[in-house]
């Protein structure tokens, strides 16, 4: 099956591309959003994976270049993972099997560019991967395949995303031959319970202390590798404490004071209930 792959220089795109190549899918071209890799991803990024397999890589500067890249290869399907642009209708109409996107959530929950962040922010214990056909919206097209997993305790966001995109790659390669044979019928997404996963604002990185320590621990530990402005908002004192990681916690016990400074660069903060020990940002 002749396929064009759309992505960007990230591990999520690379995981799906590896699944396609490993299954023997003919990837006629890899088209990445941007104007040159600048070394992003190196040999393990999608450009490196494609070149290692002997395939061509195209860096896209806009919608016109995208249309040209797809039309020139005449693929049966277009596969996308982490692709940041809305794909025009003219491009979606080119491949007979449509444009298929791998998304790291159980759509219609988590529509948007940052579903893993919001899975952790909302303290969700179940997530998954979805393969869906692209339509005029964002992450709103008919579902081709879907599978769920439990969110592992203490999981880091990059590790969770890598696992979900690998799962989505497996679903994609299982779905392509069934779509071609006409034995798989995509199903429309329900309107509810749809949730969104936008790019987080500074307020979305905040940890109010009137919430449970178990939630604060899981969220802070999960998203800390993403490098955002994690801040503890101490309700009892009005203090804002910039932190860079969560070190440990207790879900029920709590120190007598709202904030206990336990040495250079470490604080223990009382939540409701429990406490979390944080590494403080410099």
C-alpha cells in the first residue's frame, strides 16, 4: 500500500513511522512541517528514520507544498502523526482511503494539540490511542480504530506519549489493509463526552493546595519533563512557589505548616489532604 506520511520532528511522529515501515507499508514520502530539520530528532526523529529506510523527506513550508507532496506520490492513503496543520479538503480528497491521523487520546475526549498534558492535568486514570479519518475539524473525523490503556502511576508525559503513539502505530498498520479490503467501516465520533486539549496557559501549570496531594504529585511528576512554569499556589498564605519536579508525597498525612523548607532547593507543601515534596526552581 502506497502511503505518504505527515508529521513533525518529534518522537511521536517517529514511533508511528517506525510502525509503518516495520509492517512493510510502502512509505512513498515523509513530509514534515517546517523548513529544515536543524538536527531536530537526529537519527531517531522521523527524518532520520525515513532516511535510514532510504525514503525521501520533504520539509513543508505551507499548504501549497503539502498538496504538491501528496499529489506527486499518488498514495492510496495519507498517514499523519503529530502533524500541526489543518489538512485542506483538496488534499484529503486525493488518497482513496483518505487521510488517517494517529491521536494519543480516546477521542472524542482530548481533542487538540496537547492531550497527554490534559490527561495528567485532569488526573484521568484511563487514556488510549485513536486512529481517525481527517475532516474539516481538528481531531473530529470518523474513528477507524481505538484502544485504551490505564495511565501508569507516576508516569512521565514523554513516556506516556511514546507508549500511546506506538499503540496508535499498531492500530494504524492493522487498519490499513482492512480499509483497503472494505472490511472496516469508520464510525462517527459522538458529540459527547468531547473534551478539548489546547496548548496550556501559565494558569494550567499551577498546583492549588486545596486539591489532594495525590493529584498534585501525579500531575507535577508527569509534566515536569515538559519544562513548563510549574507553580504551587499556597492557599493558606497566598505564596507562589516555582517548582521544577515532584520528589515524593504522602496522600493523607500533612505537615503542621503550609510550607516546610527542608534544605536548599527542597520544600514540603501541605495539600488537602496530604503533602508533596518538591524540588524548587532556581
